[in-house]
């Protein structure tokens, strides 16, 4: 057996295990699955933000040639689901025994699944279904919703589905000690996940009689639990398999097609029809039918001494949860913690609310509440720096969390805090102190429009800085753990290692990193490792690929499974099997009155410096350079880490300057990429310098921290700071669309004749 240094072995570049199949087209995504005797499905959305179904007529739809079945609410055994609360009908309609399941609270509520011999037949039948609705009051404004004049979902007593508090110190004393006070009101938008493949999946009965759903997701066991609950089946009668997945970013945490595909397989089987059913959503259906990043409304006030020490912070944060909870309570928890930033704050008073409306639900999205909180906190820090006439990097270094620092929830940071080092490194790499923003030069031409060369006299350049921290793993007392199975095969020497693990591969390279860690844990070359992933029939519960947790959690479980398998090998067991469930240190929920808790067991740390060019005539912004410093603890695969940094920066760039989802009276107005613009190759930042720092996390596997979400958090406030540096104008709302930029510049007298 090869002798390997387990402390350094996993950290090396390696080609992704799925790269060849993806570039050649051999990889099968859910929409590519085309078994024999395939049936096709179409979902009918309610298209009603708030209405009660009075009648549904499916007779004309059933008469369409080729229609095999039409499933409605009465066909769902337990017509409810939800990742946090079971507050949503699987299918809105008549004949269900669940109260109020005849009420559509969101235009994306599903009301029927049509199964037919062809997609065309299913689509024609879908369009022939006739429904009579009773319109109900649409509540689309969170402030109106908070009045509870119309309580939208009787699952809750109020439209305020969650309220968190932080009460630390003495606020009056904090304000009295402040020499400078800055206030801000911030408005953050929706963001569409825009993953490469819209939702698609296949439902069937497998050879062991299990309802089997092949689909893109982020947590096979959670999907299985929700499908089994809705179908009133034991969990071992349901199987979830993830084929290749075309991106996720939190957008596949909640149900899309999982339950209806399982329902179709079950009901057809009961009718003696054992044929697989496939559903593929269009891009419009995808944008209408899944959740978004929560819009946020934040009002906050910060005080500091003339020396730059923060004395007090107050904040009110409201997230629009939309029609159902999804992960809103957990997203709110992160935003609630991060709205005060990664700083030592002696006095804090924070109230945060998740509020139900008839809008598209808010849910998990890269950063999970962190971007909303960080936007307010970092803008406030940059405004404090201006008010104090102090360098924003120096101000941060006076206040950032350090070893032993107490959070606003009055518990210490986990050991391994590296914010000071990260901020210093980012500033140094950006030349922050050595090159004044006034002499930044970018010789490349700047065209506001492809056909219009900018007037050089209208260009302004500036730079901005922001930093943040991000939890690794589930927070606030959520059950946490990760299973791994390692098998060692051979006789006298290990000839093959099999890793069985539930982790989803959503494009970030998790399966490659896990294969590398399995090789290190078993002490063999990586070429000897085979992986069996993301199938509830063969792997344990890995938890979700979210919360920047999978490298950390899987690595710890794999390392311990490897140790156990090697011990069995030494005892001459063949095959030698190590099966382990890793459980990290516990976390705690917020105290309902004070917020006191131990929120997280680990964090990652990030800082970003941004340089921009602003055309004050057209309002267009070009991000010329991003310097992004990340403490990842240990880079298991450095190439993948850099890819995650660049991808997060591009996605955050869209959030900051161009992605504008329009929702009016509960309806999405622009459900197409021709209208909802995401960054293309000519839109992303011109240059991204990825700084990978490795300061080991004491409890991370080989020292690794999770990092995939970190680079997203500081980008938008850093861009806003850079635009302010260039123009002298603060922007408290994103995205920084050209019309919005020009309008505010003109109001402030910038660029006016």
C-alpha cells in the first residue's frame, strides 16, 4: 500500500471527474433520460397569485388523443409539502382533504399534471383544462402584509412567519459614545438562479417496486422524505437519483417536479401502467415555477467614535418570503446575523422579519441571506469611513472579528478567525495603499453600448472595498451530519477503493474533491478510487449541497471512514468497509428575546477590492478589476477553488448591476432571458484576481473550510463603494441599471451641464 502524507496529499489540481463526459455530451442530464416506452408530462400552473378554485373541467383535456392520465389534487394522498413547514399544497384544487388546498397563493402553484404519449398531446390537453376561480385580495407589499388585514395562509397566525431579535448591550450608552452616526435604507432585489438546465426529471417504478425519481437536486434524502410524505409511503419505498445536474445555487433545494413525478409513477402503476414519465420545463416555466433570492428592505443606523471604533448598531430587516415559507426562516437567520457585519459591536438592537405575500417565494440562493445583510453592513462601513475621513480598510481593521471576539449574539467566534489576514492580503494585492484611486488607469476602450464609443470626458473611475464572513454548515440548531462509506477491495494490496456518498454534483466539482479526499483517506493514488454518488439506494444521508458545507462535512466523514476501512483492512477483512456518520459541534437557535446563541461551528472569510469605470452620460458601469481574497483553510483542488471564485464574482456582478426581475401584483413580468438579463462574456468583470489563502480551520478536514458562497457576499457593496468613489454619489438600491444610475447622478448634479 502506497505511503502518502495525508496532511498534504488532497491539495493538488486535478481534472474534474465529469469533465470529459460533459464536454463530449456523454453526460446524461435529467432531460436527456429517454428510456423505452416513455410517457411525457406537462404541468399546469394556476397563474393566479391569490384565488380560490371553484370548479375544474378536464373533460376536453381527457379527450385529446394520446392522453393517458390527468392528475389533480384529489389524486395526492397527502396534499402538502415544504422544506421547513408543510404549508404548500402539492397540487392546488378540489377534492383534497387538506384545508385550503383549493387556494392558489402564487402564480406558480401547480394544479394538474397531464401524462400523454407525446409532449404535444400533453401540452394541448393542458391548455384545454378549464378552471373557474374566485379572485381573492392580492397582497404584494411586505409592509401591507405585516398589517395582517388579510392573513394569506392559515398555516400561520400572521403574515409575519418569523421574527428574530438581537438585544446586546445598552443602546443609549452606545449612541452617546458615538461621535459620528450614519443611517441608511437599502432595498435589495429578487434574483433568478438562471441555472443552465431548467427543471426536468423522470418518474418510474424500479425493479424493486420503489417509486423512483431521477432529477436534479441538492439533497437526495430530503427529496425522498418529502416525496414519501406526500405519497403516504414509507421512505424505503421511494428512491431518489441525481444524474448530471445543470447548476443549482440553492434553486434546487425546494421541490419542483419531484413529487408530481413520483405521483405519476405511483398512480400509473396502480392502474397497471408501468411506464416512465418525463417532464421538462421550458425556461419560462422554470422562471415562473421556482423560488428566487429574497427581496430585502433594510433600515439601519451605525455609530462610531472619531477614532473609528463602532459603538452601536440598530437595524430592521424585512425579507419578502412570498407565498410559502420554503427556507425563509433559515435565510432570515443568516441575514439577521450578518446585517451587523463581521465586526465587534458592543451594542446592538436588531429586528428581522420574514413576511408572507402573494409574490414568488423566496428561498435558498448562494449566500443564503448573507448578501442582503452584507450589502447593508458594508455600505454602512464605507459611509462611516467617509464621515470619519478614514481609509475604509483601516476602519475595518479596527473593528473586524478576531479570535475570542463576541458576536452580536454574545457568544465567541469559533477558533480560526482570519479576517485581519484576509483584509490585509486583499488590500496589499489590490495596491490599496500604494496606488490612490485618483491615478487608476485602464487603457482599454470603454463602449457603453457595442455601437457607441464613450466620450472620454464622461468617464469616471473609482474603487471600493468590502469584506464578509459566511457560515460553513447548517446553523441555529438545525440537525447536521454527513454519511460516508469507503470500501477497500483487493487481496494483499488495495486494488480498488469505492466511495459511496450522497453529495450532489451541481457544477462546483464536489465529486472531484470528494474523490481526491477518499484517495487521501485510504492512502492510495486517486486513479484507484471509484465513486458511487447521489442515489438513496446505495449511499447514506450526506445532507444538502448548500451552506458551503459539503467539502467540510464530506471531508470529515470520508477521512474517518477511511480510517475505519484501513483498520478493517489490517484485520484482513475483504472487502474492508468503513461506514461513518460525521457530526460537527452543535449549534443553537436564537433566544427569542435576546438572540443569544451559538449560531455556527465554522466560518469562511473573504475580502474584495473592486475598480470600476462609470460613464456618467449613459449610466453604464464596467467593473475593470476584482481582487478577491478568500481563506479556504485548505484548497483540496486549487483549480476548482479559483473556478468557484470567478463564478461567484460573475453571479454577484449580475446581482449588483444588471439582473432585474420585475414582479407586479404577484406576477413575474419578464420570465425570459431576452428580458431578464444575466451577464454574458462581455458583461463580466474584465479581470478577476483570485487570492487563495490557506489558514487551516482547526476542525476542517485537512484544514479545509467551505468557500463557494463567500466571494458573492462583498461584491455588490464593493461595487457601490467604487461607483461612489467615482461619482460622489451613494446608491442604496441595486441593481445599478443604467437608467437608475443616470437618474440619480442627475438628481445629485453629476454630469449635468
